[in-house]
């Protein structure tokens, strides 16, 4: 019987041994640090601010937003067989959660959350004060960038400027309140940002970028005088800090990135020299590339999901340069079927493109004979030529037309265009400036906001024959669906309206 | 600790071997040797029947001929003769030296011993709501997994399965109880807790299945009992000489239904019209190609299984060894499943000590379905060839003149590869020690180890328009290692008419999980290994550990077999929750009254059994991921500066640190009645189950900046009410035996609260179509309502709310009456869960012949048919149905609109009731006819059993659903509330014809 007792004792011992592991219930995640243990050092602060930049670079924002701005303007349209996509430019959004709308909204707010993390945590870090000030100002700049886009795409959006409990429904702002955040963020950013960077920091937000962006935000609200004040600050930095590049085309290639004309760029690189294939998005090193060239590139090398309108071509063809040749900016902006035109080295016919096919050349790698998902071309968000033209507009609207015209001429001179007479009337110059902005900035996501600001966006832009395609008509016939008071803004995603449960008002008309 | 364990186990086994050598010695008395035979009522010998001297553990068993010989039997003693499945007999020896015994078969189900909550009880003593599955009938319907076999076999259990080889079906008990996605029952296989019982488990090993449904039955499983518990016990050897059983079957399987899709000629006509209707030139479709994508994809699958068992035992030990091979080739090109399993179950007793183990090792190879082929066959155009040598991949797909964004479904299976190899060890080792005649200690050690090796690769080249593909390879190695240690003490004693049993236990479980993932591109040739990659290598890995520590107690008091009271209690502590919410208590109370045992019922002949039961209790669900209360930093949030990649880090996903357990309180009343000497048994249960603190991934606004899944919060409340009925009748007229057993489940499900702070916003599932809202059943279809097709402009003008519509457009109902049609006009038009589910089993046998027919069905649910959405949207190219009469002019159709390609209005594309169909069905799930050769014949070739059978599965289905199969799980295969009833290419159930043979030695 002793053996049985021994077994019994053994069993009890065994049973309790395996049942009594200490700390069994205190399992700490072995996979990653928590926010409580992060945000301790200067290095953490830098990692944190870099993450905010990664937000504005994310393809779901940096790529899709181009469609939301440029296809909706009279510069562009889409022949995509994906009806929802083509519909964006037609001002017909049936699925409010269409990814290229919803994801832009989502990524803007994700970036804002990242910026808010920096703004709430970095002040408590013991670190070099200069760097700390800069990082906080960078976070403000990037948040301002996001709210500028929210203000122009959706208008009345939730105001998130702090981090609250996960279940918080942040209040919807009025348009004025949203603009106020934009202005304040850029003002704070301008105060804390350096004029320029060296070495490994080149590409971060600068004081000039913040001032220029603030001016753009003020101009969009038609606060002409305040806008002009900001633009003047930039102009005072010419030529030491800023100047026009000698050639227009140098603003849209991988060469001459972060150049003297540029106030802020979204940075990309194809440091792996990859071509073809799909990128893998959560790759730590491989996919900091821009897919813009692939999505807009010529069929069948690219998807041609968006194309320039015939109206845009007409704008270029309406004014010859000093030598009677076509505006040199046309070639670097878009293609059209005419003798000598080559699409990545082949003729229109060889590429199988039709006579009414026009393709974006700006921001593509048109000098190659192929296109791919891996383009390193930075997206220029603001450049000096834009500042000059915006300043000219502000001055003109203030009735200071003679002072305004020389700024437009600075831009025209570079492209060998005739100088404008200083005797133009306010209205004459206003119309001329609208044209000048189109030919200089087409495809740079400013036109739609310009149209809204000018008050010209309306169904009449569709022209006399709205049945034609924008590739055939002299007008962007897609504007036939444009409803004043509605189509200026996109519908807020249904997903968001649902999540707010009545506390978020849809944009008018949607 | 692991080292400890091995060492201790080693010692325990050593000690056990010593014990076995220990010899008992009897006392000298008046003794004699008794011999004789044990037979059944028909005179057939019963080998392995046990003969024990009453009051001792001395005894023997009968040999292969049913004879026994037992020495040293006291002349005034008594012998107890028993045999599994027969009524025990006790007889006085009275100086007889030869005793021939006849045992009577025990057909009374109420005497069956069943396993519930750490104990075994007689079926008549069950107090809670427990379904005992007739596993013998269940196993007649061959399938790769237990879940599929369970369908329709137990009331309160909802099973939805697909025809995809090796897939695990969705099993829900008493409705959808949780929003967490973890709403499947807990399985307990021979004492080990596991969360799913998939195709890597051999169902033929199953001896019994009990489904525990109410809180009285599940409270002892505490924090994991909320979704119900399925207790599976595997077979054991019975005492007697070696018994060998071999079962084999082979069968063919196919997809019963083919959608009537247009051929190339018909397609071109409609497609050209759709282009013309939009004012465009037809796209110039290819001629000379006419692909029937269904014919190309579908094939005759096959299913085969070999099952070989060795079993036997002596007085004090028994063993059961099974070898299993299962192989299934899919009914579409591509998917396959193969399983090898070996199981060893044995138990040895010596005196007060019992030691045993149940261990199964399996290895399975699965080739999975790639993509969504059942959508692609509809989305693909008949003018596209299956193979196209002009494309890099060699497969045909959409182009500018035959535009479609469908993926070549055959290419998906052939050009891409998706396989998984699973090695699994599941089992338990236990020891029992009878400390005192009424007190027993048990140690149970369980292990569930799985290693899953997944490999996915794509060869280079596109299978879809505008979607180029480079070759890549993904390897993933996942390991689960879950161990359990349970210490329990059981006290059981009777005092006259009072019977008391008490159980106390202390248990610990530790779950480990890890995975390693590797990706590489630039592979050359057909060498699918990481080393062959030349570009973009990437790795991932993760480790997780979870702990659960519990105490449990159960007190059962019974008086005179008439009144029974049961109190259960469990306290669980889980590492998944924050310190403040770590522990929770789960109590239950229940009672039963066996009215039929009352003296006043003696004269009532109607009832052979009558019992009422009542229970109340609370159980929980710890359905959150490990570390879900801890937020983390995410790296790889990188950015380019100066053309160099700079690292970034930030928090992406928001969490709620204060999560608690989900809990469910159930009140259950039940009635069991037996008639005609228990030939007819009926059972009914009614329950109300209130679930609160539901863990819900609350859809927080996108403006919160959250990335990834929405954070969980304890917010929801759901009520499930149900009535479950079962009826079983077995009888015979001479040699003709017949039986009918049926069960039905009525379920009413209502959401009581969601996120109250945020106005109880509904939760939307797949495509914003499935909605879960307060006051509605979980997972309701919420879409626009239609009212036919506009026949002419006058109708459009009269309708008013669609001023831009054209004749031939779909007419939508302006439910909110605001004069426009938008998302606010959506309405609930159906729900994903049925009101009523039922199963009906009929069985007959006459001499060697037997037949079984099993019917199963559901009513009251709806399905969103995505195939129909593709074939009837017209704005985007997809194939059409021949039967569809689309609108071509006034009066031509009031159901299907005018086909307009690239219709910018997206009029027919809207998610509407046009695509929501009734999901009711009634089907012959299984039909089997068998013949067992008579003993006299087969004993000549030394066989004890030879049976042949023919089985048909899903031979017919009655339904109005127009998709492939009304048995739809949902988009993710799990059948959770966000995806349920959404048919986006659900793999249909298979129609099978199977021939089998069963041989016993």
C-alpha cells in the first residue's frame, strides 16, 4: 500500500506543480513597446514625427487625393471602366464610401492622430530644446496640411486637436472653425520651423512652407490682404532662399527635388531601383515610391485612370510664346496627338492611342520607355511660381492690379511667354491670371480650389454639347452634373455618418 | 518546468509498472470454481463480458466464445455479470459450479451514462439542458469533420458548412451570443479544452457527444461556457480478446447546381445591347471562343476513407487504437484535403489507482481554394478563353475588347498555390486515485499542440485585367501549444434515500502561440523555397502567451431519485484582461423533479418517465485577443528624407484598457417525458438568455485616426429566446425495427443595446448591407427597397422621387419620404439567422437490411446573393443568366432593368432587396441503405461483421434560393454576425454518392 500512497502523493505534487506557475496571469506583450514606455528620448520624438510624415505620403492619401482634386476640375477626367472611380470626376458619387474618397478622409485623420501624439507627448520629453521646438512645429505643419485638405474637400469636418478616449465623437466644426485650425497650425509651424535644413533632414517642413501654406489658406478664404502679407514674407526670401528654377520642367522630375523653387514636397524615393510588379506596402525599405506615374501613365504601360481634357489642351494652344511656338509648358504637362509626339518613345499609333487620347506627362517618367509603380518623383505641394500667382491674385483683388501684374510676368518670362501689359484692367488681369494659373499649375491639385474660389464651377462649364466626352468637347462636359451649393464638396463617408449616429451632418445636397 | 513535468511523468509511469506487478491474495473461505457462458437473448456469445464477485474487485472476463472460469468463489457469494450495452445481472452462486447467464440488451436511453461538467451521470439524472447526440446515426453520413456531421442532430445547435475540402463549418449553439467573432462553442475532447474541432480530428473515433446548452450545464466551464460546450468522448476498448474493425468507403461528389449562364452568342447580344444603350460602340467582343466557366471549373470530386481499429481489454485494462486515412478531392479544380491520424486510448486499473491516456496524432495536407471562384465564374465572360498563350501567365482574362475585372478562376487554382500542412497532437493523460470509497482524486493533464505550415505562391503573369502579377512566395509557420492541468476531488455518498456528490477542483491552462512569416520575390523556375528568391525578402513574427487559472466546485443533492438540486460554481482569472477586471465568478443553480417516480404516479401508465427541470446561471466569454487591453507602438511608419528612408514609429490602433468578460445569464425550463416503456421520448426546453457586456468592436469614427480593427468595448446586450424540442421513437414489429427521431429549434434573437453612450448606433457588416441594430435580430439585411421597373416616363413622373430615372430603371422606395432616394431609405428586409431549424432522422432495419434517411432544413432567414448582383448590374461587365428577362420596352419586365453598360447612374447596382432572397431550404442530407451479412455465413470466414452500404448526400434540396446553395455561411467562413448570410461565392454543399464496407474480425 505504500506504493499507492507514493503515487497518490506524486500525483498531488505533480498536479500542484504544473498549476502553480507564478505570474501566469501577468502576461506582458512581448512583441512591441507600449506608448507608456515609449516617448522617453529625443530619438523617440524623431521616430514619432517621421511617422506623421509617413501619413501624408501614404498612397491612400497622396495618390487618391489627386483624383479627388484634379479629376473633379475641368483639367481632368477619367475613362476608368471602374464606374465609381470615373464618377468622382463627374461629380456623381453614388457610393459615399468609395475607397478613393473614404480612404483620403481616413488617412487625413490618421495623420492628424499621429501628429496629435507628437504634440501631446514630445513636450514631456527631456531633450534638446531646439529640436523639440522644431518637431512640435513640424507636427503642427503636417496637421495644418491635413486640415487644409479636409477644409477644401469636405468643408465642415470634425475637429480633432487632442487625443481623447477611443469612443469620443469629436465635434463637427463650421467651415470657419476648420479654417481657424488650419491658420493657427501654420502660424505656430512658421514660428517654430527653421528656414532650411541640411543633410539628412532635407525634406522636412520649413518656415517658408508654413508661411506659403498659410497664405494659400487665407487666399482660399478670400482674405486677400492677410494672404498678401504672408506671400510678401516669402517674396522677401527671394533670392536667398527661394527662386524660380531656370526651367519649368525641373519641378516635376526626380532630379532637382527640394529645389529653390520648392516650399514643400511630399518625398518619395525609388531607392531600390525597382520596376514592374506591385509594391508591397508594409515593407520597411522598399515602398517609399510614388505610384502616380503608373496610375496616370500611358496605356498600356500605365493605367491611364485619369487624363487631361481637351479643354486643357485648348488653354495651352490659345496663347503662343514669344517666338510664335506653342507654350513650352504644354510638352511637360500633357501629350496630344500631333506629328512628332512620342509616348515613352513610341508614336501614338504605335502605342495604340486614339486621336482624342491625351495623357498627363507631368510627374511621369516620360523620358523612359516604360512606366512602373516605382517612381521616385516628389509631389510638389507648394512652389514659388504658385506663390507669385497667388500673390498677384491677392493684390489684384485688393485693387492693386499694376503691382500684381509683374508677379505674373515673372512666371511667364521663365517660359518665354510675352509679358503682360501693366495697363490691364482688374477684370482683364483677373481672367488672364486664371489662364496663367492653369497652364503653369495644371495637374498640381490647385485648379479645383481655384474654380471654387473664383465662383466659376457650375453646370454651364459643360458647354453646348454635354453629350460629348471631355476628350471630344471643348468643355469639360462632366460639369453637367455639377450642382452649385453641393458639388463644391465631397459627401462625407457614410461609414463616418453612421459612426456618429446623427451627430455629424452630411454636406448639403448629398 | 517542462523538465520537471517529464521527470515526474516518468516516475509516475515507473511506479505504475511496479503496481501492476503487485499481487493480491484472497482469504481462505468455503470456495469453489465457477464456470459457464454468457450469451445474449438470441444465444449469441458475448466475449469480454465481466464477471466479478460482488463486493470485491476479483473477477474475470469471458473469452472469445463467451466462456468463463473463475476460481475461489465463496459458495455463499454473488456474481455480478456486466457487458456494455446490456443490463447488469447479479446472481447468487449457491454452490453451483456451472452458471450460464443470459444478458438482456439495455435499450433504455435513460440508463445511458453521459459525461457532463467533469463528471459522468446517468442520462435520467441530468438536470441541465443537454443534447445527447446519437453518434451511431451521425457517423452514417461521411464527412471530414465532426461539425458537418452534427448538423441537424441536436436541438439548439446551428451548423452551416461548405463543400470546400478540409474546411471547418460554422457551429453556433443557441444563436449568436457574441459579437467578438469568438462565438463558437468550446469543445472538450477527452478532458482537453479546445476552441475548434476541425478536419484534422477523426470523427470515427467518437463514442459520444454531449452538447451542453444552459448555464446549469455550462457554469463549470465558466469564462468559456457562454457559447455552449460540446463534450466529445472517444472510444475505448471493451474487455475481451482483440477486436479488429475496418471501415472503408469511396464516393463521388459534385456540385448539384449549375447556374444558367449565357453562352458566347447570347452574351454578345446582351453585352452589345448594354453598350449601345449607353450610346457607345459595342466593345468588339472576341468571336470563336465560347467558354463555359462552370464546366471548366467544376469536376467530379471524390471522397474516400480508411479506418482501422484495434481494441480489446482485460478485467483491469483496455485499449483502443485507431488508424485513419481520409482523402477528398474537391468538386472544383484545385482544393484537396488529406488526413492521417493515429489514436491510442488506454486505461489501466490496479486497486484504487487508475491510469489512462487518450492521444491522437494527426497530419493533414490541405490545398485551399484560391480567391473567389464561385463569383468569378459569373463575373468572367464566355468570350474569354481559359488558356491564352499570348498572356504571360498562359491564362485568359479580360482585355480592352472583352473587359471584365474577374480573375480567371481556373488560373487562380492552377497558377497560384495555397497549401497547409498541419501536424497536431491532441490528448490527455490522467490518473485517478480512490482515496476512500467515497472520495476520489483525479489529475488530468491535457495537451493541444499544432504546427501549421502554410505556403502560398503565385507564378508570374496576370490572371485579371490590369492586374499584373510578379512571382512571389509566402511561407508561414504557426505553432500552438496549449497545456492544461486539472486537479479534482470528487465525493460521492448515499445515505438511505439521500445522495450527495461534491466536486472541487483547481485548474490551470496556458496557451502559447507563435508564427514566423517569410516573403520573397524574384523566384526563378519551379523552386518554391525562400532560398530561391532574389528580391524583396521580408519576414514577420509574433509570439503570444495566455494564462487561465480557475477554481471550481459543484454540489449535487438528490432525494429518492425524485428531487435533485445542483449548484455549480467557477471562478476564472485570465491574463487577457487588465488587473482590475481579471477575475470573475460564474454560478448556477438548478433543480429537477422526477414526477414519474412519485407514489401518486404509480397508477398512471401513460408515462414511463416524467421530469421537469429548471435552471438559472451565469457564464462568460473571454473572447478577446491576447494583449487586447495594451496599446502598442508600431514601427515601419517610415518616410523619405534626402532620398533616404527614415524610420518612424507611432501608435496606430486605439484600445480600451478596461475590458471585462462578456457574460450571459440563462434561465431554462425543461421537460422530459417517456412513454410506452420509454420507447417514445420527448424533451422540450425553453430558455431566455440575456447576454451583457458584449465585447464589441465599436465602429468609432474614422476621425479618431484609428488604424486597424475598431477598439473593443463592453457595450452590447443581446437576448436569445428559444424553444427546443426533440422526439425519439424506436420500436420493432418482429424483426422489423424502425425509429424516428426529430428535433427542432425555434430561435428569437434581439439586440437590446449596442453603444448606448453613442446613441446605440447600428453596426454594419460586409458592404454596409448586414446591419445589427437595437430592437432587431442580430445581422439583418438593410438595403434599399424596390418596387419594380419604370415602364415609361409617366411612371417616373408619378413616382416623383427619381426625377432623373429613365424607363427601364429600377424603382426605389423613398422610405423616409424626403423626396430623394439615398442611403437613408434603406430598410430591414430580412435576417441572416433562421427562425426555425430542424432535423429528421428515419431509420429502418429488417434482418440484415437497414436504411436511414436524414432530412434537415431551416426557415425564416435570408441571403444576399452576390452572383445575382454581378449578373444583373449590367454597368460593369459580367456574364448574364439565360433566364433573366431584362427590360427592353414597356411591359417587357418588371424585375430586371434595362442593361446599360457604364451606366453612370449606377441605378441597378444599388444594394437592394433585388439581391436579398429567402434562405429557406429542406434537404435530404443523407440517405443510407446497408446490408449486413448474417453471422452464420461470415463466421465461416472468421468475420464477426460484414456490412455493405450505399450513401447519398444532399440528393435533393427544396429551396427558392437562386444561387448555388442556400446553406451559406458568410464571407469569412466563420458565420459571425458581420458576415453571416452573405453569399459572395460561398462554396456550395456537395452532392455525394458513396459506397462503403465495414468489416469486423
